[in-house]
C-alpha cells in the first residue's frame, strides 16, 4: 500500500503519528508538501509533479490541509481523486467544512442543533443584528478565523454595537451567535473515522477564558459521550460528508450544540487525553476501503491469462 500524507510540516505531531501508523502496517508512506506540487492536465492524462519528480500514483491520501491554503489544498486533493485515489476526506467536504457559514447552513438542513447564528452584511445595522441574535452577551466570529483566533465575547449590547460597527467598517464578514453560558468555557471534541466514533475529549478553557481551544491554553481530558452527544456528532459528520473529522460541540440546557466540524483535526490532544491510537484507526479505515493497486494489477493480469488459456 502506498500512502501520501498531504502536510506542510513533517515535524507536526499529527503528521508524524500518521507516518508511524502507516509504517507499522508495512506500507510505503511519504509526506508531501502539497504547496510544492504542480499538476499536469492533458487529454486522458493527469499527473502530479513534486520537486522535479513525477509522483507515482498512490493508493490513498490523507489530507492535512491548512485553513489558509484551502483553495490550493483542495485542488490537489481533487486532482488525486480524479486519478482514482482514495482520500480519507474528499475535496468538496473539506471545502464545505472550511466555510463556517456554509457548514452551519448544511447542519441546519440536516436538523443538527447549534447555537442560534445571524449573518448579515455591513449594510445592516448593528442594532438589528443584535436584536435578531437575542441580545447580549453574544459571540462574534470572523468567518476566516481558526483555532479560536477571531472569536470575541461581548457582554453588553453597547459593546456588541461598538465591535460590530468596527468590523463592518472594515468590511469583515462576521457570524453573530448566542452565548451559551452554562457551557462554562468547556466543549467536547468527538473524533470520527469512517462513520464511527473513535474517541472523545472534553476541553476546558483556561481561567477567565470562554474559548476552550487547546491553542488558547485550554486543557483536555477523556470524555464518555452520552447517547445524544454521540448521535449529534455522527449526524454532523454525515451531513458534512467527511470520512475523518473532529466534531466540536458545547453542552447546553437543550442538549449538545455543534459549533464546528473540523476536516483536519489534530491528533495530539485526543491521543494524549484518551490513550487511543487514533492514527491507527485512520489506517484501518484506509485498509477497509482500498485495494492496493499492485493487487488490482495482479488480479487483472490473472484474469487476462485465464481468458487467453480458455
């Protein structure tokens, strides 16, 4: 089995763990910096070139596409898919997950619960947006933000109006969401592989911090999901069409609310807090869905020889 991990950094924990897990299977695995790839498109021919070399067609790819490189990264994933290469997450699903507004629209369409969210252009008045959102406190999110960056909690309507006016004045696209106070700065990350929950952790924000992201100083512990939490996470992953993803939810009085579905979830927090071999689970998912090209070619040659003999 030949597997490529599409990642910009070999030293990242997630990338290293994926390589280790593939090697334990005895597979040929390479880390490919997708920004250093070029593609060739001709009649009936598709190729990928990497650092002056035409890459052999792999059996599977594992995309680890950075949020700031979504367009180019998904183009590369799409190119491999056009070459009949299995991807642990498809290019369209990755693109959908990276668009916060589109993600919420898709989740709503599939009856997945979430905090009430309002999106408006800078031609709308801050007063109307605040009223539609249910009033302060509110959470404001920049559409392009990641890892908790670009997320602001405003406690009063006066503060919300000031922040909204400022962002709208800079023509920044914002989501305005209700604040779930009872979550207490905690959320739940559910890791899903191939339509199955393989691990879950509870992340708690640092003291005085409402964001629970580990990049913002939060901590993580293993979490046993309730039936409702498990069902909600699986429904979210299915709605987004992602084979491998992390579903982020917050607890509320009305049940778990989905905040985001991450198409390139980090492995370090979930593996260290749960002691579960998540990277190995991803390899098992590939194994279930891929017949190595070498085996396929052998079967084709056998069929041809048998037909000649007949």
